[in-house]
C-alpha cells in the first residue's frame, strides 16, 4: 500500500495526509474491505503520512496490530520487506512510499509485472510457488 496524498512541505514539513488524502484512504479502505482484505498486521514506515494511512486502515479492516518497522522508506532496499512477506504465516500489509513500493513489486512479482503506485493504492498479492497479483485498488477523492 502506498500512503494517501500528503500535504506539501510548505504547508507542513512533516507532510501529514491532506484532507483529500484522508478521503482517498477512507475510500480505498471501504473498497479493500469489500474485496476481502483482512490483514492481521499493518506495518508502516514511520513517516507521518504512512502512519496516518495505516491508522485509517486498521480501523476499517479490523487488523489486530499496527506498528512502525524499519525498511519501508522511499530509498530502502526492498529485499528485507520481500523476505518478511515471504516468511510470514499471516496476511501482512505494508504501508510505504515511492519508489520503494514499485521496486518491492518487482522483487516479488518479477520485472515484467512491476506495479505502479499512485497515491492511495493497494495491491493484494498471493503467495504460492510464485507471487500472483490478485487485485489493485486506488482510492478516489471526492
């Protein structure tokens, strides 16, 4: 999941979700719930916009845990996150940033299946012998 639209640096240097970003994530959360998203844990980068996105999602999806973890920042190496996804026995949602999320999609799905991540975009991947993209949702602003 890529976080919702953030405020500009001029508005707030911490870059929280903008009002439109909150609406995007709330819309996406409704769609994700209807699609059957039920992550046990929602893990985020710790940047305010990712944390706020995760907080909206945990309420909407009824996840048991929300937590900041290292390794989900824009320029981080995606391999540790890919390993976490591969090794987890539970359904885990990662909330991060660009370009990290697109690079992670390549790490899991392969170069020919790179996923684009506009703001407030969630993908559902299924583990198996290889990873498979089940669906992609982008939250709209109203």
